[in-house]
C-alpha cells in the first residue's frame, strides 16, 4: 500500500494528538471510540508514521492483514459509538460512523481510492468526536443537575439547621419554667399545644424565706445573693427531678405545681415530698447563719384544685403559669406558715389522706379568701409514691 503511504502527513501528525485527547476524555466519555478510530487510522498510515517518527523507509507489511486491522478497529470504534447512543440519545454519530465503515470497506475491497479512504477516516473521526461531545454535554447536564440538587440539599440543610437552632432556643426558653425533661419532650414531640391555655387539676406549692428582709439588712449583699442563688439552684434542681413545673421565681418566693403540662399519678404526694426536700435543703443552706443567731427559715403552702394554665407575659419573656383559687390558697397558706412549717389545704390533704402525717390547725382566715380555710401542718409523708 505504497500509494496510500504517499498521502499527506497531516493525518499522521494528528494521530498522537487525537489519541491523547481520547485518553484524557476517558473511557466513560466516548474515549474508547476515539482511541479505536485513531488506532485504525494509525494502522492505515503505519508506514508513514514509522518514516516520520523513526526514519524507517520502505518497510513492507502484509496488505491483507493491514486492511483487516483497519476495518476491524473501525468497527470497534463504531461499536463503542453504538453503546453510547443510549446515553446521549442521538443516532447521528452512529449513522456517520456506519457510513465511514461502508466507505472504508468499499475502498479497501471493491475499488481502492486514497481520497475515499481519507473521507472514510474523516467521517469516522467526526463520528467519534461528535459522540464524545454529546456524551460530555450529557455529563455537563448531569453535573448541573447534581449541582442544583446539592444546592437544594444545602438549602434544606440550612433550613434544618435554622429549625434546630430555633428548637434549641425554644428548649432553652422552656427550661426557664419547665422541668428539663418536660421541655425536651415538648420540643422533640412538637407538643406546643401543651402550652396553650387550658384547665387542669393541679397541686400547687408556694415557698418563701422567712425573715428575709431582716436577714438582708443584717448581711452583706454578696451573702444575701449567695443564699438566694443556692436556694433557687437547689429548689430548681429538686423540682426538675420530681417532675414539677416552676410557675415563677420572685426574689425569695417560688411557685411550683404538678400535673401540668405532663400528667403525674400523685400530684399532691409529689408536692409534699418536694416541700420536705426543699425544707431540708434550705436548713442546710442557712445552718451557718442560724448558728450566728439569725432567725432565718422557710415557709411552705400546698393546695390542690382546678386552675387555668398557660403562658403569661409578652413575646420573648413569658412564664408558663397557673391562675385560679388553688394558686391563691397555696400562696396564702405559705404566708401563714411559720418558720420551717408546711401547711396543706383540706382538699389537698384529702388527696393523700392515709399517706400523710399531719396536725390540724383549724380554719385559717387568709387574706383575699372569703371563707376560712381548713389547713393541716405536714409532719411527714408516709408513702410518697402512693396516690
């Protein structure tokens, strides 16, 4: 095929470059078809290549074997184009490659003409490069689509982070007036309906420090603040451990109630047990000051009944609290209690009767309460777990 070797050397110089492009393109992007096409081209002009690259002249090759390799590699390239047509959805590269194979085989076995041979390779290279270009377009669309999906996922993630940040903020806010485990349950379960205004049977506990004004005048402000901080820290921890809800804190006063927003089996029993625990803790806090002669202690009052529950305040600073006669009675019993005394209303006593050691104190006339309130002094809770 000497005549074929006398053709222009332009094709031979482009073969290595085209092969390199095919390798860089990669097998998955039509590179295999391009490599096979250029391999067929190099096989055709192997003599020219050897002479151009290595200076080898006149090397004879079996023309039949050379022809078989030429069209076989061209068919391999066409096979890869056929494989890729489903990926990019276009049959044009396959049609052009098929036409190139027909022209090449016809000029090899029917009537040889180097111009048709060159045309066949031009068509074959165009087909493979077109195939590769279409695949790259598909890949580009996929990349853009995946980029859009990633952007959407990032947006969703940002929204999720924002929601979680909001939940954390809500949780911290709820912890100001709910037991931590209750606040977490409200946030995790989306039970914000628990915080809406409603009526519930509760046990309400009030406590405040006796002789606090005199103590504040006798002690340094730092010592008073230390007493208050320890008092609220310990009582708050005890309330959280018992499942109580802190209605409000005000100076030396504290209100805690049970059976809302999460129900409990024995709200009055839990309230009495908490009152005993708070009294014991405060006695420990105030022991040094009592040894110094300061008459400091704590008074506590407990009542039970129906109350209206809900948020009271403004946005950003609201308390979840209880309103009703049961709250007023508990507050007034707390005011009437002597130092380290726990007073309980008759209705609350009936809720735990048989499980509570008490002393009757008779009917108390309480400020703001029209009728005398039968009350009892709590001595001990015999069975705190009983209802």
